């Protein structure tokens, strides 16, 4: 007896159609599998994010600080930061909260108002000691970078700078450190591996590598010339989660 698929067997038109459909489906599945292996989806198109730097202040006395975790400053121009097309500052004019309910100068809105001037009229100053500010981005975003200005009228090194992201305002869900230069755990958040750095008008840019979050919290604990905690501006570059 010939096998139904053999050449010697006369097939009915219906059987022939079913066999042809089976072979076609198998061929298409093989093509799809080969395409998935050989030809992965194209990477998302990238472009340089737009960063507007404030005017630099080049007066004052150079900082006299040589801590064990200090990264010597580089005055070379910062290269463009590439991110998926459409990435923008998603922190602008968003809600801000803080561990200090009564700032010593300025208001919490200063953190995200777009004013990056070194003028004292643009400065948010919190109480001494370990303090934090927090930005609610309004909805989950895929985040690619943050840019932080503490103070850039004089050279300073801020201590125990740490940045966390999370899915909830109380920072209990999906909490991740994206920066931490507390090398000796003096702030009690854990030992960080990042370096202390000198503040200037370019701000501190950190790659967030596409982490997903709705809330961003920034810690500090004084600086090389005092105990206060100041902020000029924070920008967070990302895109809403689709």
C-alpha cells in the first residue's frame, strides 16, 4: 500500500489541497523562524538629546578638596548623549516633594521650573543633614538620563549624593539605585560605587540605561564648604511607557 503522501498514490482534490496547505504552513513557519534568528528587529533610532546649559560662573576660590572617592574634574566638552528618538525632559514642571517640608530658601517648584541660573533667586535650599527631593513624573516612563545641578556659582563637592527610582511614591516597589557616591555608607543607604565630583555649570549627567519608573528621588548630605543641601535644577530624560 502506498503512503498517502507518496507519488504513486492518486489523491482526491480535497486531499491534495490539504497536503499543499500543510506544506505551505510548514514552509512559512520555517521562514519565520529563520527570519527571527537571522534578522532581529531593528534597534530603535537614536538622536542626541537637547541639553541647554546655563551660563557658567568662573570666579571665586577653587575648591580645596581631596577625598578618597574624589573624581578629578575634566574640563573637556561633554560628548552628545544619544537616546531613542523622541526622548525629552519629562520632569519639567512636575510635582515635587521633599524630606524638608519648610525649605530654607526658594520653593520646591524651583527644582523643575527650567531656571538653571546660578543666581540665589533660583536656588532651592533644604535643611542641613541628610535630605531628599522627589519628582513624580505623572506616569511610568522609560528613563535614559538625568542631569543634576546642585549649585554652580562656586566650586563644591556634594556628599552622599544618591539617586533612586521607583514605581510608587513611598519607594517600596521596584526601587533601584541609579547613582550612589556614598562610599562609606555614612548616609545609611548602602555603600555606593560612584565617584564624588565637582559641581559646575554643566551639571552631572548620568546614564539611566532605559530603566522604567514613575518617581525619582535624590539624596544629599552637605558639601565641601558647608552642611546645607541646595538644588538649582533637575532634568530627567525619558519617554512614556507605551
